[in-house]
C-alpha cells in the first residue's frame, strides 16, 4: 500500500527535513507554505466570528511553516519517520501518515492526435 506522508516543519528546519527525507529514500515531494498555530499558541484567544477578524488574528500571531508531502511505500514509512525524528530532535514537527487506496494519473495528452 502507498502512504501519503505529510511532514509539517517550521520554515527554518526545511533543509534539515528535506535532507532527512532524501536520506531515507523518498523519490519525490511537493511543498506547501502555510501559516500555522498550534493549540498552545491560540489557547485563550477569543476570535471574533467575522472572517476579517479571524484572518487578521492569524496573520499577526501565526508562524510561517512548510508542509512537505510525499507518496511512499508503506514499508518505507518507519525508516522515514525515524530519520525525521532523529534529524529534528528538539525541534517542532508533525508527521501524518494517510493511507492511499487509489492513485489515478493522467498524462494530460489527447491520444487521438
């Protein structure tokens, strides 16, 4: 089975995380930049329910972070997690493993040409 591995890291740890993932054998990845807050960061905040106030609060109090995503064989996951854990010891990170039941890939070409 394939697994969609998602690694959330603070932006200053991107290089370390990418090196650990590469050393552990990932063959491809994509990155998403985001602004994030952990529950410890927003505990005690009372957010007004209008979207403008919520977005403004997130802009001012959240941290820049990166989500590194890769599709890997299930057998490789434990080694990858161990590599990330060792490399980022003492740093904040989150790893999610999401099982993939199907992958459909389109080359985007029209075969009638």
